[in-house]
C-alpha cells in the first residue's frame, strides 16, 4: 500500500470513527471498520487499539481547537474581545467533538487531555496576562491559573450540553460571557461584547 493511500485510509477511518462514536459511544472497531468500508485488519493496522483510535481523534480535536483559537483572536487588539472571539471560535469546534470529551476521558485520561491542550492553555494565559496587565481583567488568580479555570468552564459547559441542561446553540455565547466574567469583566459588558461579536 502506498503512503498516500495509507494516509487516505487513515483519514477516512478517523472521519468515520468520529461519526460512529458520536452516534454510538460504544461502537466497536468492527463497526467502525464496516462503516469505513475497510476490513478490521486495516483499522488495526493504523490503530492498535480502540484507545489508540480515540487518542488520535483527541489529537485531531486539539489541532482543530488550536487553529480555531488562533483564527478567532486574529486581528483583535482588545484582550476581552480577543478572549471572546477565540472562545466563540473554539466552541464551534468543541461542540462538534463534545460527545468525544466524555469518551476520551475514559480512554485517554484527564492528564492526557490536559497535556494535549497545553499549547491552547498557554495561548489563553498570554491573552489573560495582557488583559490583567492593562487592567482590562481583574482576578486574584495569576494568568496561568485563570487559563485552567477557563478550560474547565468550557469542559463543564460541554458536559452540561451533553446532559441536556443547556441548548448547544446557546452554550458558546454562555461560555464566552462566563469566561469573561471569571476574568473580572463586568457581566453587562461581557454580555454586550459577546452579543455584538457572536
């Protein structure tokens, strides 16, 4: 099998696996192989276990989140606007993967997910540092710790959507307002800013 064909097969398996696992979190490797139109051996040739397949999907999600965060904040000079724009962009990606989060926590471990998100968290911390320095944000927490709080707000809202406590279409804006208020932005300003850009 040529490298190009192997890469195409791997990408197809990942795309189909994401759809299958979002539809049925307990989907087996056999089900995924059938849905991808390949034999089971082909799936195992790329991913030696279901856990390895889920880990690869998490890696894909992290790459997409990093890109969304970067694109979302591009051109925004105000730290609050940059945080809101990046979070709204990240939510679009995170919402697509939200059922995978619960699945990944079983297969990848929370530490594994946290480690994969380090570049995203570091970028968020830099934005928060700028906002704290300029007085745009006010928090008793240092920027690096506040970035963890923001990450957990996002995970919490993903779970709240999964549990039916908040509609997915409202959760992105709610996440952005919650993150801004956690950074010390007055709720009225945070709500107005997110409504304007969201």
